[in-house]
């Protein structure tokens, strides 16, 4: 087949060709985005990748200095697209910096491919520089591990390389999506030598997308669908609760509407569920704090779609009350209350279609639904009163800031929401329609990598502007992400609600027992200059201290094909005061609405 084989190849050509086959195969498998952190040991693979990006319709490659940030950029790609991005780093501690993104990918059921460059086997366990044991580096947090070794002259090894790369991709996308490590070794010389006797052989191996990598959808069984249908029909007060899911994981809204209509039970949707429609119940975290509302409106049967909701009041209700709850989620075992009647790991679309065939159109539970809607309206009216009171204060309130940002967000935008307080405040303080896509990092609820993740999602996301709404500590925790965001070529707005610390900790029981100074190990007040942070990378910066300035800043940023930082300075403790006012006013109105 070939006049000259691997035996006649130089060491550099052997390694360069090995790397070219690996990178091309990952692209063949479906990887459209690569995220590369610089290093020497990864040189052959980086070179091969960059050559690939120059091909027509070739993949994209982002260079991100910090591996921790790079990991979250890749995770953002997966969250927005449902497809894995591939990471590439050098040997040693570099690969260890991927770990925060790995654990988040595992917990969130998102695919990720980690190509960790390694030194040849003879340099292991002997004190060679930049060398550690990278085998199964991520332990049980990875859903797959593949060791490729270094380039070999035996052609059977090359077919094995391609098979392993395809297998790694297939493993990352399911049936349990998650992070997969490919450990690749390279022996010096590392300098590229693409031309040589193996060039035509590698060309003969690569090709179009292999058809054996199509992931099969997983549905609940016929028996399970029948059982669920019966339980929903027999419920006195039912609810279909939609937890936080990425757009690719969530069930289609039209299908959810049909399930709601056929069962007779309303949809309860958090902002991060990507399931919300016009008549959804969205203020349950507010009214479940009221005793009378809990007594009158708590369901006796719940169908939970996705992970447990963020809502703390709903989780307390699930923990304290006897509620028959059935869970369907495409990943993980989603029952933190340890009281679920059933937990099934299955895709939502095919599962709900199977359930729908068992549901006859039920008469609407009119009295229950009417009371729910009255209570929802009462909470909405209470929020308006709270916002009006906040607007009368001398300094911008956190509640008003959230309201103003969401009010000025176009429907075509994608909203990423930071963790801790921000993800909750979107549900508490919103009175405007959310954009069609809402992304959140709720696998492990951490504040890691929010800026990086938003940039990754921007790379692979839908058309329209992208706005990340997060707190100042989350922003400061991922300053490296600004370096990545600088490469954005479409609108990416990082909107920082600066309340000078971690104000979610003011909700702790401890906060009512100690003064503000004693709480500082948790609230961690700071004096960071966010404008200077943006300036390090040359990113445009805007400051907004009023509602009108928020609108003006967003108007200036949402149409810029670049990243921008908007700092919204709010009164330090305005969130906790607005929360208390909302709970109080909502309870006053709920009693009349029930």
C-alpha cells in the first residue's frame, strides 16, 4: 500500500503524524471547539490542531493561558451546544488545573474531552521535570479514561489510536455524559515534521463523521410511564417541577405544555430550567415561605424533571412534608431529600412523549390552579411594592439592579446566571420576561469559572447578545476568564452586581447572632477595583449606579461585537433588606389571595 512505512520515518515525523491523526479524528468525531493552553510537551498536538483550523470549515481553537479558565471555557461550549469541546494542555500540574471543570462537568452531566500531554513512560517516577502520574488523574470524576501511549511504528497501533479517539468521544456524550481523559505521550524531538512517509497513510485513515458515534436516546420504560400516568391522574394536587437544566438537556417547551394540559397540573419553573412558558408558576420560592400557602398549595404528587430546584423553600418542603415525588433526569441520582418515590435516569424528551401517550386530557384542577395563580399574582404585586420602595432610596438597591438588567435584556439574548445569590435573585426579583435561553452552573453550585464559562457558551451559543449576570466575588474568582473573554467577537456583557462581598452569607442563621465584622470570614469584603481588572486585558468597562445608567450601559454594550464589563454598584446589604420586605409583603397579600 505504501512504498515507505513507519520504519523509515524520523522520530519527529512519527510523533507529528501521530498527533495529526489524533486531532483529525477528534474533529471527525464531532469536536468543533478546541481550547488550548500553552506548553512544550503538547507541541506536536497543538501544531497539528492549528493546521487543522486552517482547513475550510475546520474547528476553532482558543488559546487560554490558565488551564482552570480553559476548562470552564470548554464547559461553557458544552453547556450551550450539548457537544463536547476538547481541552489540550502540557504535562505536569497543568492537567491538575482542569479538575474544577471536571467535577462540574460530571455533576452537571455535560460532555468534556481532556487531552493531557504526558512524557514518555521512561520518564515516569524518576524525578523528571514537569512529570506526575497522569493515569486516571481525575479518578471517578471522569466517566472514561484512555491511555494512548507514544507514537509507535506498528501500523496496527495507528488504527487503534483512531478507534480510541472515537471511543473517547462516544464515551463523553453518553449514555452518561461527562468528562473523559485522553492521556497522550510524546517523546522528543517535539518539533513538527509533517511531511514524510506517513502522510498519505494518515490521510487514508481520516474521514467524515463516523456513524457509529450516534448516541441513542434513553427513555423511561413503558411500565414506568404507565405508573407515572396513573399517579398524576390520582393526585389531588399535582405539580410538574422543572429544575435547572441546559437548553440541550431540557424538554421542549411545547411538549411540557402538552404534558401539563393532559395531566391537569401546572408547570413550576425556575429561571434556570429552560422550560418556562407564559402560564408557568415561577414564584413558588416566595410563597412557599408562607405557612398558609404551604398548607393550602403544597402538592401531594410531584413530577420532578431534572435536578432538584435551587429553591431553598421548596427543598425544605420536600424534606419536611410527605410528598410523593417522581424524578426523571438525564444524569446523576437527583434526590437530595432522600424521599423520592422513584428516580429514573433518562432523557426528558422521549420519556415525556412516552408518558404523554398514557395521559388522557384531564379536567383542569380549576380551583387549585386558580388559587395558585392568585397567590402568584399576590407575590408579583408584593414585588412591585418592594421595588418601588427600593427605588425611593438614595443608593441603588440590589433588587432594583436585577430588575433593571432583566428589563433591558432583549428576548433574543442568552442569559448566563452566576451562582450563590445571583441565581436566586433572578427568581425573587424578576418581573419581566426572561430571554429564551438561560444558562447556569448548577452541577456543584460553585462560583468557579463563571466568566470563562460564559465566554465558552458565547463561542458555541445562539445568535444574539450574551449577558452574564453575577456577583463581585464570582467575578474576582475568575479574573483569568477576562483574558479569554477578550477574544469574543460577538456581544458578551459581563454584568457584575457589586455589593462588596458575599452577601448570601448574610442569610445564614449565624448572621443574626453576630455583628458584621464577625461575619467577614464569610462575606469577605474587598477593595478590588473592577475597572482596573477589566483594564488589564483592555476590555471596555462601564459603571452604572442608577436604573438609567444600567439601561445606557447595556444599550452601549449589547450591540458591540466584543466583551465588555458593566459594574453595577449597589448598597452593600440591600439584598437581605429587600428579601425581608418581599417575604413580609407577600405574606400580607397571600392571606387575602387564598
